[in-house]
């Protein structure tokens, strides 16, 4: 089924999110959409799926104009969407999740047995290995994603929107998904593929449309080089291969020994984990999201309650300290969620830049904030870290994702630290912002700081790491060098030692 957008425009106040966008996706075509954060990709897809309403413009399905006011309209016209964050209830079975809200056109709800039959038929057709009675919480993320795809296909979706579908997959699961997309294409399904991973776009897309600042700046073929695609996205030349100089690591800065972390119910999340990070090196923790990475970083910062073992920073035991003391012992912390753990949205940029040191000189004098110094230093950091803002007094919530991350980096890396703990530091960032984060982390490495990098982005791990430790179900299952093959690393991420 073909779908065409003509002159789609959407404004949020003075911000033009979509500026007269034209897009045509042919029947059985995989059409990738690339663009920076805030370029307007998600807004455009929300309009197509009925989650947002365009101010002007038209949508055509099979050359006939359609009106889409809500997702039910989109589904009726054969348009399905798989969101980046799965819309599944963990304690429900596959069949129960898919049955939620499902109705036949005659208005009668499907029975659970009927849903199971439909799931089995689709699973057989697309060679999905899915048990309708399995609990979602017991399934690997790759299988959960297939459940989301079946949720769309059970509505007979002929156009499928995939929003960042490989964000939490292993390399093998990613390859399987790309093969699923090719199978869907052969059966006539049109796919709109939103991603920031250029290698995947080149591997599977028939056409690539690039959106910048709300406008279409070009449609090209997968033959276009990654460098040219990146340049079209950000409007300048981008270096996708960071220059990592040869450095001989120094003394051990972080020494984690037999670390155990349990949740509030007493279940072990981290199991007897040990690792060391030396000055002047980047140790990357590679793994599929949800295997204990978050708990590991939180334990190092003393943010977890049920922790046993030893965590030494430059030979000093820090386990059991307060979070503030951990930071002031010499840890810079870039959390995986900048909105939840890295910033206070209602505070200004200047206020967010002093969160770690608000009571220390020269930020504070005799119990009072030194506003003159704060403003001068904030202005300097905004320039140094290229934070795009009209004023240091602007609320940080008004910034784009990339600029929010730059505020976190500016605050944490402008202190005198020994260890940088960077958890998913480029999550949700465009290629321009990713390039900037890479440069800053490598600069810290050159300054002889130890860096613990936690990332589910395989390309990032291979580009930045000096050593790679693979985590699976709370345990380190092996350590390899950055010259390891993607296939071997992917198998290790799936738990094969």
C-alpha cells in the first residue's frame, strides 16, 4: 500500500516542527527517515499515526485523501506503528497484551483463543518463534519487539512505522529484524524506518529521506556514503571515526571487587562482579539493556541500597559514602537519563551547571551564591561546550536533547575528577552531538582520567573502548579488545561465554 504526505506543516507556538513536508512511500518499499534530534521526524510520524494533528497539509493512502484524527483512524486505513519504547505490560502474556483493545470490525471483542490463533498464524507466516502464553517479562527484548510487530500486523497493517527499532537489540537480533523487514517488504508491506544508525539504513532501505530543521533537505539512495548522509543531516561535515591516540594506561583508579547488588525484594541484579579501570583508558561495558548496567553505575555512585563487596577509587574505599561525597572524591557522572537524573528542568542552565558545587568556593562565598562568578563561568562553559541557547538563564527543559546532554557534560567535566562514569552518553542524540560527546570523552582519556563507558550502542563501544567487558544477567561473561568481531561480541552479549 502506498502512502503520500503533501505539504504537512505543524507548529508549536513559534517553533515550526514540520515545514511543508512532502514524502511518498511506494507499496513494498522500505523508506528510511534520517534527521537530527528535533528535526521533526517523530512529529511527522505522530501525525501519520493520529497522535498529533497537522496544521495544514494532506495525507493520501493509495492516492485517496484520508483524514486521520486518532490511531484508530490510522489502523482502519492499514497504518501500524511500533514505538521505540515498547507498549507492553510485563506481567501479561503475549496473547493478553495483543488482545487488549482488539475488536473485530463488527464490533465484537476477540476471545483470547481467537487472538492466540491469529498470533500463531502470523508467527508461522513470518517465522517468529513466539509462544502466545509466555509472559512478556520472561521474553528477550528481541522477541518483545516481534510481539509489537504482531500487534500491528494483527490489524492487517499495510504500512508499518518503525521508530528506532534496533535501539535495544543485540547485533544478531538487529540482523534478524532487518531480515523480518525484508520479508514484510516481499509481502507488499510498506515500511517507514526511523533510525540514527547509518549502517542499518544503508543495509536495508530502498530510499532515504533526510529532514533538517523541519524541512526535507533531500531524498537519496542507500548508495550514498555514511559521511554524506551525516553531512546532510547536520548541514556540515561530520567525522564519524574519532581520532583515538595511543596511550599507555596508568595506575588503577576504579577497583570493583565481588560486587553484589540486590533489588528491594532481595533478588540479585549484580552477582559477584569485579572490574578495574586505569588512568588514561576507556573500559566499555557492553550488553543489552537490562542486564545490570544501570545498577552497576548507581552502585558506584552510592545510589543503590542493597550493595555488598568493595568499590575503591584510587585505593580508597568509597562504598557506603553519600552521593555527594562520591562525587567530591573525584567522580564525574553522566547518567543514562539526563532528564530524570542529570538535570532539573525547571532550573536555568546556569543553575544546573553548579548543582555539584553550589556550596563550594568560588561558586559560594560565606554561605551566599557568588552570582557574578556563576554567570561568568556559565557563559564560558556555554561557549566551550557549544550549548545552543539564547541565555544562560533559559530553563534547561527548553533545550534539545543534544544541548541538554552538553549541559551535563559541561558540569561534570569542568570539575577536577579522577573517574568519568558515562552511562549511555549518546542515547537519543544525532550524529553531530554524538561526534561532540566522543571528542569530549577522548579528551578526558588524554587528560589521564579513567573512563567507565556503559553503552548498548555497539558501534560506540568499538570506536571508543580500549577494553570491552561484556555483561549478561549481572555478570561479566568475558573481556575482549576493540578489534573483536561484531559477531563474537554479539554472541557474548547474548550470554555465550
